[in-house]
C-alpha cells in the first residue's frame, strides 16, 4: 500500500495539462469526494501499526502534491490566457516597428564624447545645483570679482550660496579635488544662465568642457588636441586661436575653424569671413590648481569648453536654438537613429 502511494506521488508530480478541463478532472480524481485520497485515508485503519506513521506521512505528501499541482496548473493556464488577451495571437507576423528618434543634442554629445574617448579622455559628471565655491571661487572668481558679471546666474533665494551651475567647469573642480594627476577628463552637462531667449541664445543649454593636467603640459599640446577634434568632428583641418580672457585660464583663447566659402550658406553663417568660432580654451590658471590642492609648480594643464547646441547647429544647419526645446515631432523625426 505504501508503494502505491509513492507511485501516485510520482504520477502527480509528472502530470501536465493543456486545458482547465484536464486540471479539473485531475482534481476530482485525487481530491474529489470520491477520489483516490478519500479511499486511501479510509484504508489507513487497516494498515499495520508499525507502518502507520510512514503511510500517514506519504498520504499527507500525496495530498499536498495534488493540491500544489492543481494550483500551479491553474495559474499557468490563467497567465497564458491573460498574455494572449494582451498581445493577441503571438504566432501572427509582427507589424513593422517605427524607429524612434534620438535628440540632436544627444547625438552630438555622444559624438563629441566618442572623439575624445579615443585619446584617453574619461567622462565626469556633477550636480546641476552647485555651490559658490565650485562654480566661482575655486575657478579664480572670488566674491565681488567683476568677471562674475560675465555669467548671469540663477541663485537659489533661500540660500544665496547655492545656484544653478553656469558652466560644467564646476565638475572639473570636483574631479580635481578627488583625483590626483595625471587627469584627462571631459564634463558634458546642462547649464543655466539668466539670459533672454532668442534664436541664438537660451537660458538652458549644454556644454562639454575638457581638462588635461600632467607634468610639462604646454599650449602646443592644447593646440594639437583641438586640431584633432576639429578634424574628427567637422572634417576641417584649419583652425586659429585668438587671444581672449577667461578667469580660470591664462593665457586664454577663442578657437575658430575655417568653414570655407563654397556655398551661399557658408557666406551666411560665417558672415562672409569663412571663419566660425566654436569654443574657448586656455592653460589652467595656477590659482585654480592651488584651490583644488594640486601643486602648480609641479603640474600644468589646459582646459577647453564648447556649447553642444552651437556644434549641433553647425553640423545640422539648424537656424534657431529654440527648436531644440520645443519637442516638435516634425523636427525631431529628422534625426532617426537605431543606436
């Protein structure tokens, strides 16, 4: 009798069903009012005393196995019905899937990152809500410095020491504080300035700033890096560096590329000169290195920064920066991408 119960447990565990009707017949066979379990429990009193313990345990196992199998099969069949109801006939040929669109800002940002990754630059990120030290003071812009007026800032009213970052240079300061040279990093991100919105300017835009610090870094290293970038990004091999001023670099320069004057569009976007300004750059000021606890007598470095929107407008010939933020599907669908 005990062997029969063990055999029934094996049958229960191996049972499979494809319909609720089969499951119900299985339930009635084992658990019904006239099922096998009722008969086996009735035989319990006829089992020899020394075998009753093992026989009782086997019966309980058989009952639990049968109940568990019924619940398992019902749940599986319910899930299959629900899935079919949601997705329909899964054997039908699928409809063509419309490809989504990558935002042009994302496309250009990823392209810039890829270009600099090839020469060893890593990506670093930081908070958009920044403190005065990392956004201004550590970058050689102490309180009341007139150069602070160059960046119209959104301050947080409840805490005048807190603001929306005006550039991603703050990320570079944080990176220098937490990493020892050699440092080679780029910092892409969103920045904020209190400016009037027009076709050429916006209060929210994106930047990529680069930083390289090591021993014996020179302006020549900076120029070669920028020349490499312009060749990879624009296919242009002619650049010029015009003296400029940035509080955190000395000397500083604006970078222009020679776009050419082959088409009417070239004349329009370069105002007939053939030259286009694309970024600012310079050698990191020793005061900035000191503020980040880096020895300026041992290390030197260069930094550069560019607006992603400006690069995207050049690459895709987009006439109005506001188009990036209007979420117009007619505009965005022009940038179909599978990556």
